[in-house]
């Protein structure tokens, strides 16, 4: 909601290079997500669906770039399997449901790695230029990590293959200049809005400062946090991928292949970001999504190799059947227990199952497809259950969004809206986005100082309502909303029996 709100606020401003969050200067994330989202809002109107459209397009770019990168080293079949694994991984569903900056970095990052891999073989100007432009976009998507990951992976690959001399190519300096010029609009905006502090924050503190200690951000997540997150964001392929990554690492350690004959970009593309990001003092789950394209390629390569061994193939099938069966039981068991399953959801679910069974019966019975198809089907079915059976019911407890929709549907948009007795750090981004205005925070002193106010809308909590009533403020309760902080759910909320104890009330009031 924050990024959607900032993007819409950007359209209300007079400077596309300066970012604001509810009227306050915003210095945190790079601007690419806001620029692109604001452009889509301008073209198609602001809505939840339009907000997600750019991320879907970037996902297609990621899938295509992964395929083309893989084809440089492997067969068409392996490359097709790699992108099927990537597209059906849990990370792709999450990134397109809860849209953050990651897809805006990962897609151009993978494009850059593909283009530079081509350049080191063909030395064509086109690949060099596109590669550096992609690096610039990756940096504008998520900061310096957008250049650190691809360059570190490519340099390690050149060292391993004995081609480090390619870095002495003078044309690379021209590519660096192209990247520099692409970053100028963002850098100029940071400087004119925040001075040198803005440039320092973006190019150093926000990324490297979390490792060196220059940044005060820390959540003590532990060194294995991101690896643990990978275990679920790469479902339903996690177990096979771990076996594949481990097997490829053993191959390299034992020097099973000549250095020039084995592709190591995928392996280092998984290991190096995992190690670098795990060293940060502040980690969130979505940081690890950047390794998923590399894990997909490694998994596809080993899967193709193992399908030619009957014993390995049987083991892979057992692993996948056990894993996807557990996923279905867990997801739909949670849906049924927490919120119940509606009849319309069951009907669509049965239709999806029928489609997958029909498709499975019609496909050629190759070992690879027999292994892939059930897992892809379960991935779709599980995410259908998560989105419709869990996420959708949770929307009823996002009181700001519910209040904003109520205001629009009942023609209250012309009234001033204030947040009373609410923590200003919690922001008012849902109101900002849906009603398209900045919301003011007020306390009782504001209410006392107002002289003959016109009818005004006030959004508040139980304590705020009590304070107003205790002071004999004339008001009408227009609507009452259930509220839970859905981003930090507790077991007591999941349990329907204890849920009422967790739910808080929010109120939309009108002064009279």
C-alpha cells in the first residue's frame, strides 16, 4: 500500500523526481517502482489491478531473460524446464500479489547477466549497451545491490573460466558511462530534494551501511534467516533444488568438468547473493527472491540428468508427491480451519482440477513432463487457495481500506477527512491511495480550537471515540470496522474461537 500511495501522490506533485509519502519527503526506496506505477496510473487509472500490472510485465521479462540466459549453455528442453520451475515457484506468486521493489531489480538484473554473458562471447556493442542499461534499471529498482550482484557473479565466472582479461576491454568503460547517464535523473532528484545526504543514503548507507554498521536498521534476523525463507519461497521445488545445488557444488569442488566447459554463473548467482544479503544487519523475506532464477536453472539441469537414471527418477517422484501432497493439506486445511471454504471457491477449484487432469492425460508421457505437471498444478491450486481462501478474507480486517471504499461508495469524498488519536507512524496510505489526498492527523486540541466547523469525517480507534464522547463532542458514528494488523498475524487470530479477542474496532465519525 505504501508504494501504491506514493505513486499516486507522485501524480499530484509538480516534480516527477521528488518523492513524498503523505506530504513528507520520502527517502528510502529507489524511484523506478514509483515512476512506472505512476505512469500506469496515468494511462489506465489507479486501482489494485493496475498497480500490479507493471510487476507482471517485469515477471515476463525475468522469465524471458532466464530462458535466453539458459539457452547460452543448455538445451532448449532444459531452458524450458527452468522457466517452468521459475514461473511456478512461490516467489513469483508472492511478488505479483504483494508487489514490492524486488521484481523491478531482479528482472533487469537477469537481463544484464544474459546480455553480458553474450557480450563476453560475441563482443557486440548491442549486448554491452543493453547490459549496462539493465544494470542502471536494476539499481533504480532496488539500489546498489542491482549492480553488486550481477557484476560479482560475472567477475567470479570470468576468474573461474580464466577469462578475467575481458575486463580490460576499453569498451566496458563506455558502458559504465552509459550506466552513469541513465542514473543521472534519479541522482539529480535525490540531490535537489535531499542534498548530498540523499546521494550518500542511496549509494552507500541503505545497502552497504547495513553490513558495515553505518545504517541503524537492524532486526537481528540471524545468519540463516534468508536461507530458511528460501525453503518456502521456492516451493514446490525446494527439495529438488537443494539436491541440485549441492550436487553442482560437489561437481565443481571435485573438478568433474574443465573450467571452460561448465556454467558456474547459476551456482555463484545463488551462493554469492545469499552470503552477501545474509551478512546484512537488517533482513526481510523478499530479499532472497533474487536467487530464484539461478536456482531454477540449476534445478532444471540436474532434473534432466536425473530423469535418465531410473532410481533417481523414482526418488524425485516420491519427493515431489510427498511435498505437494503436504502443501495441499496444509493450505486447504488452513483455509477450512481459519475461514471456511465457500461454495463458489469449491466450484472453481474443481474446474481447475479437471483442467489439470485433462491436460495431464493429453501431454506426451515423457519423464520430465510427468514429474513437472503435478507440481505445477499443485502450485497453482495452492496459490488459488491462499489468495481466495486466506488473503481475500483478510481484506475485511484492513479497516483503512474498508473505510476508504465506504467513503467513496457513499459519496463522502467531498468532506475533509482526519485521523484522530492514531499513531502518525502507522501512516494513512490506504486513504491516500483510494481517496487520492493527504490525510491530516489531529488530537483533541485541534477539536477544541475549531470554531463552528463544517461536518468533517474523522477516522479513529476505540480510545479516540471514548475521549470524544467523554468531552461531549457532538458526533455521529457513520460506520464501525473490524481491524487487525494483517501483516503480523497471530495464532489467536487464525483460531476462529479466539479471533474476537484479537479484533479491534475502528470508527468513521462525522462531527455535527
